[in-house]
C-alpha cells in the first residue's frame, strides 16, 4: 500500500508539473494543477499514517529475571479465587456478585454461622460498619445509570472515582477487615474496571525460529554457530521524508514556488534512497565461555561472548543481545553490544550473572542488523548453546517435622497408640514371662508385691512423599524481583527430606506438573543424591513457569496411584487458588495422611492484594476443618519456627 501511495503522489506531481508547463495560465492549468497538487497532499497524508508501525520493536530486556507477581496483582483473578473460578469478568455486576459471595463466606467462617444466615446478614447490611460497603452489597442495591461524562471517562480508561468503583473498593476493604486483614499501605487498586486493551510486555528471552522450535533443528547449524534469519521490517525512518516530499511538491506546484518544489524534490530523493536500501547478507559466528558451569546458589558466573562477522558484507549497524536464561539476572556488566563489523571483524563483551537453582540453557545470541540507510532492520539468532547447572544442597535439616500418626513397620520417630519400646511412658501391664527385668516396675512391686511391666509409646518409621505444587499458581511472590513460592517450596522439600531420612524414615519426592517428576520413597546415599538432583534440575520444578497447560486431575490421579498405601504426604503449595485445596483433599481422600506446608506470599497493600489474602485464609481454615493439617509458613519466618509452632500448638491431626 505504501508503494502505491508513493506512486500516486509522484504521478500526481508529474501531472501537475506537466500541466503547469504546457498549459500555463490557461483555465485548464488553473484547474488541473491544484487538483493534482491536492492528490499529492492526500497521498502524503496516507503515507504518514499508514507507512509505519511495522518495526520489530525494542530489544528484549534480559538483564532481570522473569518477575513473579504477588497474589492479587490482577483483580479479576483475586476475585475468581474467592468464588471458585479462574477469574471474574471485570464489570460492575460481576465484581459486585463476586464480592457478595466473598463477604458471605467470610461472615460464615468468622461468625460460625451457616451460609444462609451469613447471606441474610450481607443482604441487610448488618455484616459491616462500613455504610458504603453495606449498601453496595445489600440485596436491594441497583446499578445506577451512568452519566454521559462517566461513560466518556470509562471509554478513555479513566474514572476510577466513579461511585460504583468507590463502593467496590469499600466493599473489598470491608471484606478484608471482616477477615482480620488490615492494609499495610494506603495504595490504590491499579485496575478495578480497566479498559479491555493493553500493551504486551517485551519478552525476556530470545525465542528461536519456528524451524528450530518445532524440534528438529539443523545439527550443522548448531555446531558451527551460524546465524539463522528471523524476520525483517522497515524502521519507518524515512516515512516523514516521504510525506514532506509529497506535501512540498504539491504546495510548490499549487503556489508556483520553485523553492518549495525544489525542497520537495530533495526530500523525495532522500526518501527514495531509503526505499532502495537493502540489508547486507549476515553470517555470524558466536562463541561463549562461562567461568563455571556448575556454580553454587548465589555464586557469580562471568560470561564472555565473542561475535564475529564471517560473511562477505560489512554490517554497518549491529545490535547484539545475548540470550540470558530467563531465571538468571545480570549483576555486573552488560549482556549487549552495539557495533559495526567489517568482514572478518569481531566484537566481544562480558557480564556477570548470579546463579540460581536449576538448569539454565543458553540457546542463542540475538543480532539486529540495519542497512546503511537505516531503513530496514533484520533479526537473526546466532546459535551458541551452553548450559549452566546449579544444584544446591538439600537445605538446613530441621529435626522438628510434625508427622501424623500413620507409620510403617520399620522403627523410626513417629509416635503410635501402641505400647512397646520407646522413650515416652505409655502405661503398665501385668508381668509376662520373658519381659526384660529393666522394664519391671520395682517401685510398685515394693508397695504391693505384684510384678508389672512398664511400656513406652512405640515409635515407628514413616513412609513420606513430598509433593511440590509445580503449577503456574506457585510462581507468585511478594517481591517481584525475589524468589517465588515454588522456590521456597523446593528449598523446604530439601530440608524436610534431610530431616526425615536422618530420623530413619523413607522419603519420596514428586510434583504436580506437566513433566514427569517422581522418586519413590527410599533412603540411602544414592537415593539422597537422586532426590537432590530431582529438586534442583527437574523441569517440573523449573525456576520459570512452563508455557504448557496442565491437566491437574490426571497428574494428581497418577501420583495417587504411585504413592504407596499408608504413606504420608507433605503437599507444599502457597494455597493461592482453590485448585490447591482440592488437590490436598484428593490426597487425603485416598487414605493418606496429608500435611500441607504453605508458604504465604500474600500482601495487604491494595484492596486486590487483601482479597487474595482473604481467599488464602479461607482455604487454610477450610482444609483444617476437613481434617487436613496445615502448616502456615509466613514469608519472613524460618521453616523450623513454623514447624515447631505447629508441633507445640498441636495444629492439625
């Protein structure tokens, strides 16, 4: 379309010039020249409007790892978690219905009344002292008709001061306050009834071409690290020159101004130079070296990258970005370069990344090459595969793991309701021939003359399976730049494994995930190393979420078939959605004693954050009410303290 518009504009100028020369001041000249000039101006406007917008976009931001949002970052998801849905449509009616159901659930739990009574209190407004919230969620409330000004503000994506929005915020805060949650900060909610459209974030990683992503990449291309063409687009740098040329030519012809027409001719030549530009052939070879490929967590790894132009054409402008894995952060130096490369020239740059648990794969280096005129740019991915594997220790062992009374026939540290050998006094019974003399109650014999045997509470070993919630719902964190709930769950699983095995128990590791993640309960040095590798490197527990959909029911059913009968289950999950609570109940319903260890990543900054915290508290209360032990682990609390508090308090069963 752009080429046709330019052709029409230039043709119109030619017609106008020909008319002006041949017809002169005649009537035809006075009519045809302005018409042709007007056509040139219209074509210029269309060139300016439709000639751009096809740039490849900014380079990916690889310096920071993929951020994890806190629970409640999206209002529709926070509301959905309260009403048992994935999300709630952000309309005034949808938000109000979700808040009514949330208020009913909170009142029912906090007041200890049936749901019908709680609903009546919400209907008549007696559930809160906030009059705005009470009227908004009452049964006789109706949506007020929006004024023209309000509809205009809504269409423009502004107007969060509308009465319905103010009422919704009051209701959200009232629900949170009824649940015992007060705000940390008086920060406004960022999106209550936002516009539908939004800008997508620039991806962190350098994605591969479709031919390679489909799974059968060319081996020779990977081995010699040669570049593969990605895509091409015009920069739009000459769009303004083309529009100016047509306007100047049209106005100069219409006004009879040779200087204006000459300026337009110069601009047209400039735009023609940009239109005729071509990108040189690109052939890059990349080498990368890492100071270590098996660092410890937190260790700094120096990365050196060299990019060489092995082609025959000079690259006048080349922007280079290394494909830093999405989970790593650049802490020193820069993972990018901007240079010109003559044939045979090379450029090098260095940077430092901080190691993090998992296997991190470097796939390629992104190069954006621009032609000499700067009119066209092309993206290329130069393959340079490298791998960095960070396998941490299993964690600081804690000896205070609250197992439930569900044990195997092996000796261990789980108390039972049976007498036998142990440390804790259980009771006495009549002496039997063959009982050890050390267990005879000699004090009682001295008083009564009757022989009796002292029994202690018998301890047996447990078979425990540590199940980590590897769904996308686990990638939440109060600090977007810090570790997320899945990281904390994996660290806790390592500490639990070490403590339980040291106490004589048999321990397995698994995950609810799309990927295969299973290690049967066992013990021993070899089993410990396998557990350590699984927790650190298994794709199901990757530091960044997978882009595949998870069939949760199938994954849980597969684990239920694999977990041995009588085995206890530690389910490690942040409990930030209803599906997590459902999974815990399914394990418990299968006849296995379940303990939920839940790191709490929720915040109380905005109304949306507070609603997410309300939902999590309701799930914790509901699980405990159904017989599932829950260890509520605060984000700033050591694991041992949370486990000790649970044991001392007798929390759960």
